[in-house]
């Protein structure tokens, strides 16, 4: 908990806190904070994409992301998918930890 990536240079930091992480399966909730403003985002939905569909979607991102957090799925599946992204893409990927905050 408490892992943080670097924010944007010269701008007010934007913090994203995971309040329903990978282990909760369908309970994806986020707290977005910046410059005194707070937004609670509740994403209780699931598209049930399989591994190959998720990889294909992620490959469509131009340039690799600086940080990937898996926020949906059972704990073992989330760990395995993050490991695949680290191994195949060399991306900084891991299941989101409950209460983890990153600056974007």
C-alpha cells in the first residue's frame, strides 16, 4: 500500500486511490483528487473480456503506459495477468491494492 508514481511536472498532482481493488471482483471504486476537489467513482460493471481480448485492447494504446493496475478479477487471475504484462510488454503492472494511491 502507498506505492506512488511521479505526477506531472509543475501541475497540481492528481491522486487516484483504489477503493475496490482486484480482489473484490466487481467492486471497482476509485477516489480521484486534485487541487482540493474530490470525485468518488463507482464502476460496478464487468465486460468479462478474456486475456487475449484484454491484451489486444492494451496493445492499441500508443506508447506503453507508465503504470498499469489490474482492478477487476479474482486475486490469482489478476496476479497472473499482471505478470503477463510485465513479462511480455515490460510494463509496470500489478494488481491494485486496496487503499493504494498513485499520482497521475
